[in-house]
C-alpha cells in the first residue's frame, strides 16, 4: 500500500531530490509550502501542495492529517526568504513541527541532521540540529535522524568545487590534506525517502557518508581520472581566509558560523561511522564512484575510452 509522505522543504535543493525518490517508491507525495512560493514545478511532478509555515503552528497539525510520515529538509540558516534564520526556522520552526508530529500521532518523522553534531557545540547551525534531536527524544516522537557528512555537491550557484575543476585549477580554503566525510545530495535524498516509507529502518540516529573520508587531493585525483585532464589544486591559507571570515562575521552572523564550521572540519573529527548505513541501506557509496557521479553531474567532460 502506498504511503502518504509530507515533505517540509520540498522547494529546496535537497527536498526536491527527496521528492523524486519518494515517487520512485510509489509514495503519495505532499509538500508543505509557504504562501507565495512557486509550486509549479512540484505540481508538474504530481506533488500535492499543502499551504503551511513552520513559524505558524496552527498550520502544521492540519497538514499532518492522515500522513504516514513526514520528512524535514527545511533550513532557515541559508536565508532563502526574508525572515529565515537559525532561530525562526531551525529552532522554533522545527520545535513546532515536532510538537505537531506528537499531537497528530504521525507514525514516523524523518529529520535531516548533521554528522557528529553532539561534538560540534562550537558550530551554531550544527549544534542546533543536536538540540532538535534532544527535543525529539524529550517529546518521545518516533523519529529517524539521518546525519550526513558534507555535501560534495551544492546548488549550481553555490557549488564549491565545480568551477575550479572545470577550469583545471581548483582553489580551496585552508587545506587539501585533511580528510572528512562527504556525501552526494542525491544519496542522502534517497536514504531520507527510504527511511520514510520502509518501516524496517530503525528509529534513532544514523551517520551517513562514503566508505571513507575524503580530502581535496583525493577529489582532484579522481576528477583527473574521470576527465583525463590535468587539474591543479591549491589551498588559500586558513590564517588569512579565516581572519577575513571573522571580520565579516562581525556584521554577518552566517559568515561567523562558517568560520566556526571550517575550524571544526579542519580538526579531522568530522568522520562518519557508516556501519548502520551499510546494514540498513546496503552498499555504501565509494569515494571514487561518488566523485565520478559528481563530475558527470557538473558537466566535466569525460575522458574518451
């Protein structure tokens, strides 16, 4: 029997991919969308639109009526719309959603968290995920919190690596040698969808990543293998770039948060234990396969056979 799943954040980059995977599992897909948002693309896919807002608790309980699961990929940290921020969406908005899940007795809440948030108190937008995980425990809602590593791919407008790889000269912040866990957004989207429709996926927290942590040197190695094109790589000194981030962060909180995030990731602690991912979702994506798929996704020319 097809399950009815509500996606919160369906107009975003990750949420749109989650929706595609839900359709692959024959789900009845609904999206919670704020007034004024463009829903044409979602509706063309067959998504049923429910108007609501995380900041308006009164809209959430009706939205969850008769849902088998809800998936949240929503973030205010990215400031996609006026009024979006860490407090309004990631904290208060998610707490409103958890409360609605509790009151509606929704059988399953799938939450997009972040890898190792329990040890990242210094990074506000990471730590906020931990606080919501704790709140879900407190409220005793049936949740699956998937904790992905860093996204290898971003939206085309904000991709960290695509431009440099295609030009054959990649410049990054800080280091090319420190390894941390990455994941492709399409892979975490697939797992989020499965976690919503497959009741054998256990409740609780689960790390998500590739078979091993990756550094920029490995990214360039496999991108070069994929394309056959020599790619130079260099790191801009973090002492300099970090100081710039700190200065801008005096006026823009998101930049201060990014500074703290990179400080944490450069510590080498951002590494996933993928044993549960392997057990419940099957084969964990390898670094090489993930980089090859990323290269195809960004349009890097492939070496002739």
